[in-house]
């Protein structure tokens, strides 16, 4: 182990809340280790979001020890042996060692055990099966350290068997490759994903959506989605033909448009019907659907326009669907040249000042509350756009007065 890795492990285990918890859960015949993604990211020097623990103790004993050490105990998944312990602003999922006895492709029936090796071997990928004990020893039962060094995502044991245990592992295979892998996906894993792709249809839409949203923002998303498409595994997920070149244009190295809804729209949306299909197929949240639907409206509005749409027309469109949606549609190359021309239009749109007059200004001028307020404001905004969007409030109010006069 390198000195840098050893130093990271020492600093990680020295965190007061983690040290206190491991001290409480270890001893008197029980052992607890940090497992999963926290160890993977720690060894890679990447950020750690969640710290999961595996223990020989049964859930009731875990909860008792946690409470005795000042942690709040939450039975978040007690039927599967998981207790969440919360203390000092941090939360830890602590799961009793398990062994699968029956699986149906979506969930597993498990029994509790005391063998860390058996628990590791039931996990999905070798790089996710590492463990770290309280003394700083890394435990590797299936070659995860070597795969981590090679940046290779590989199923534990027989890939087809791992997939039949949970078909979501097909998407997880590509998602983890997009984040941690290098080069082509593992050949055995890819072949097993192709063989088991029919199982994707039985997964919950929420689980599929969660994996896809993480995949599209991963560093290697472009190459990974191309590999998925070549294997025939993108269309079954999004329900349509993927726009891989367009996705690559906005998701390649150096691109900052990282919101998953934008990336998903780049991959799968041209018209509003596409947004509606994704909402149903992936159970999109309201916020995600709103972003994607407005982007679709922008794509439709800009489709077939000249290479440099008039800035006034873009501003009017922005008033209707939002400047972010118009900028996003321009970035996706709808109806205009790529590169500098698109960026210039996006920058020009971003410089548009705020239209300051509100309904209160109309009420102060004696206009009665009602539909006329909205009509006059819209007329004033259009005049403002025609005048080049002056930022001065006095000029904007003069345009508002002109709109009042023109409407009688």
C-alpha cells in the first residue's frame, strides 16, 4: 500500500464520530468493518458520501450498542438487518452480515451470518466488496484491489448469476464503469448484460431512473452509453432511439452542463412527446419533467430556424419557457450552427436584463385587478424586447405606460 493511501486510511478512521462508533460496535465477540463504496473511494482518493458498516452483531445488539454510545437508532431496513445510527450530524447504515438463500431478479431472501468473506461474495462488483477494519487493514476476498488499480469493473464470480440475482445490476455495471472504469467494459460482464437484458422489463421504474440519472453525469458517460447502445441496451431503457452524437457534444470532457435532466434530454428528447414518454417510463420527478418538457418546447420552437435566430425571438421564447430552457435548446444545436455561434447566442441571452414592472405598478396606476393586468404586462414586455431590453427602470415604466395607453 502506498504511503498516501495509508495516510488517507489513518485520517479516515481517526474521525471522532466514526472512531467512537467502531469502538462501540467492536469487541465482546463482535466485529464491525467499513464496507462498500466508502472504501473504494477512500483508496482512490475520491470524495466519500456515505459510510456503510457490516457487523457480526444482530440488529438488536447493533441498536443497543449504538444507543449506549450516544447514537440515535433508526430501523431503516431491519428486515434485511440494517440499522441506521445517527450521531454528531452523521449517519451510518450498519448491516448484519448476510447470505442470500433465494433471489427472484429483483430482491433477495437472506439469512444472517458471521462470515465477512461470504458477505463480500454476495455483492455485485469486486471493487464494491472491500472491507476496512478498525485497525486499518483492508480485506479483499475477490480481487477488488487489483481491479481498482486496473480501473476495471468486474462482477464477483459468474456475471450471469450475479445479474439473475438482481437485473438492476445491468445498469449498475454500466454506471460504475462510466465512473470508475477505463477502456472497454469487461467482456464477460458485457456479454452477461446482453444475455440478461430481458430482465430489465421487470424492474421498478424508479430504480431504473435512479441508475440512469447517475450514469448520464458520470465522467465516462459518453463512451459507456455508446457501448450500451452497441449492445442494444439503451433503447429498452429510454424507449426510443438515443441521440448519441448530441449527447457527446454536451457531455464530453470540459462540458459543464451536468444536470442529469439536461443530460437525459440531450440523450433522449427532440419533441414534447419524448418528455411525456420519459415521465411515464422512468417515473420522473415533477422538477425533472418540468426541465425536460421545457427543453423539448425549446427544441420544437427552434427546429428549422435559421443558423442565427433573432435575439428578440429568443427572448420572447425565454419569457414563455424560461431562459434556461432556451439556452439548453441552443446548446443542443437545434436549428443553428455549433460552436462559437451557439455560445454567442447563449451569452447574449444570458445578458438580458430583468423586466422590473409588476402587477403592483399597474394597480398603482389605477388598473383594476383582473385579466387586463396580465395582458398589459405582456404587451409591455414585448415592447421592451422590441426596444432591445433596456435595463433602466424609468424606461421600462414608460413602456408600461405606453402599453396602458394602447390598450385603452
